């Protein structure tokens, strides 16, 4: 039977791609929703600017999480040496 720390590391590694995609999609959805709300509630024509801004923020958040996970894995592997 595999070691529990190995399984935990495998689980964390498998969620990296999912985190990246979800952060990007959430940023895109928030930007699109804000563009829609600004047009409907205030009559401001912000489309596509808020969508683009929040898409980039979602991508940045996804990569930030990727780097945080990689740094954590590196620290744990150095600690086990």
C-alpha cells in the first residue's frame, strides 16, 4: 500500500490543473457579469473591458496558486531529505 504522504502529494498535484482552469473561468464569469450589470443597471457600456480585466485577474490567481503549490511541494521535499 502506498504511503499516505505520497497519496496526499498526488492528490495535490492532480488539482493544480483544475485550480488553474477554475480560477480563469471564475474571473471570466465575474467580468462578464459585471459588464452585464453595468449596462443593465447604470447604462454604462463597459463591455468588454471588465471581462478582459477579470479574465487576466483569474489567470494571475490561477498561476499564483500553481506557484504556491509548487513552492510548498519543494519545501516538503527538501525537509524530507
